[in-house]
């Protein structure tokens, strides 16, 4: 199994920036992709950004041009740089990964709160 420990988040004014990090431990060689979901009150959870083991990235439309997902393979860590933050980015952000060989499973981080004030 893979365990994820994330950090980052916080309170920022609109237009500001934050960076999340997510470190993976355990069977890291089985990781297929990693990224972040977010869950805002009274909204459905949505995938914000992801990066595959081959380095292919994907973003929700609202994050394109503002968020950047990257990775440091030596540290088994993925980063989410969030710029030009908006109040609608306010949510709990959860790091996740999909891993496995043959049979796949998802692991989740503990979640971090991002609050963007107007």
C-alpha cells in the first residue's frame, strides 16, 4: 500500500498563491498517477490536477493557467502550485494516488484546508 502525507494550504487573499506538497511512502513504484481533488461545502468533489507516472498532466478547466502540478521523483513528492487564487478555490484539498499492479486502488492524504478571502 501507499501512504500519503500532505502539507500546504492555509488562508490567503484573492490573487495570492499557495503551494501544496504530497509525499508518498510505501509501495511507491506501483503508483500510476497522483494529484489533488478538492471538496467545497455544498459542492461535489472534483479532480483539480493530476500527473501520471509518465509525466502527463491534467487540470480541471477552472485551474488551467493558474495551477501547476509537478513532481520531484527523488523525494517521491508531488507539488501543486496555486496562483491567482479566487474565493471559489476555497475547499479542502485532498492528495490522492492510484496505485497497484493488475488490481488498482486509491490512497488519500489527510486533506488540507484552503481558504481564499475576497
